[in-house]
């Protein structure tokens, strides 16, 4: 199980980096944003989720990111993790470069609270040897008074969604 978890993390990180590393002319600011993002990923822990997760009465409305306006909203929420304005700007520049292909293994999500984007997260899926594996990661919420609840609601939604289609689900936070 550890091997597939590490592979999922490696594949997800490669996919996230590819939006800059595969670009013909990446901006210096987007490259800085990628470096900041990658550094933040090294500080996280991971564990397999074995028990079913339910979503009871969440405070958020959830939307998969399937267009550039939602990519921007995802980026703004995700970048709010950085307090330094220059770092935040670099991460926004990086994340807004994310492009989606119909067969992408990653799906980003934005959670709206009272009609405004307030939380985000990702499910990265990978099929190997006939088994479907998912990694739930990049969960964050705006620094609002209910930030912890927003993050819990996003986490539970993503875990529940991933469990519906996966043989194994790993959470990285």
C-alpha cells in the first residue's frame, strides 16, 4: 500500500508541476509559485482512509473545476495559505496556469459558502493493475472564522466522492 501511495503522490506532483515545466515560456513568477507550492507539499502527512466517510449537511456547495473562471477561484482560495503577498501572488500565477485535458487524472474542486468561493481541494485518480486508487489532497479554506469547518466539509466531501469509485483512498494533509 505504501508503494501505491508514494506513486500517487509522485504522479500528482508531476501533474501539478507539468503546467509550468512543460510550458514553452513559463514566467519567472509562475516558476517561483511552483517552488513555493512544492515546498508546502513536503510538510504534509499522509494516511489511508479505510472507514467510509459520509457528508452530512455540509456548509458548502461543491463544484468540480471545469473552466478557467473556476480555476481562478480555486487558485485564489488555495493561495490564501500564504500570508506573504508576494508569495501569494506567485502561487496564484502558478495555479492559474493549470490546464485540463479530458482524460486528466486530477479533478480540482471549489466549495462555495453563501455563494462565494471559500474552500478547495483535489482528487487525483490512478488506475493500476485493474485497481482504482485515489489521493485526496490540497484541501484548504479561506481564513474565515469557520475555516476549520469549511476544511472538514471539503475533506469529507472529497473522501466520500473518492470512496465511491476507488479501491483505495489516501488523504494527504
